[in-house]
């Protein structure tokens, strides 16, 4: 991924200005970029206790008809 793509991604995802993105240390920008990709990948969905409990309740309901 190019630096221009990282800057564009940070600005788009977080609403940052070009100046804010450029002032971000490269290591932080790369970590944020990885987090953005993971956030948008369904297999890395953010854990949410309420959502997990709701899913567990639904699975239990389906098992017992």
C-alpha cells in the first residue's frame, strides 16, 4: 500500500485533514491502517459483549426450536 493510499484512508476513515494525517508518525499510521482493514473484515469483527450475548441467546433458541 502506498503512502498516498494510507493518507487517503486515514482522512476518509477518521475525518482527518491532510495536515493531521501527515503529522501522524509512520508507525502509528501503519497500525491504524491495519486496524481499519481488520475492522472492515467480518472475521475480525470487534467484540461486543451485548451482541455476543444476543447471538448466544439466538443460537440457544434455535437449538430448542
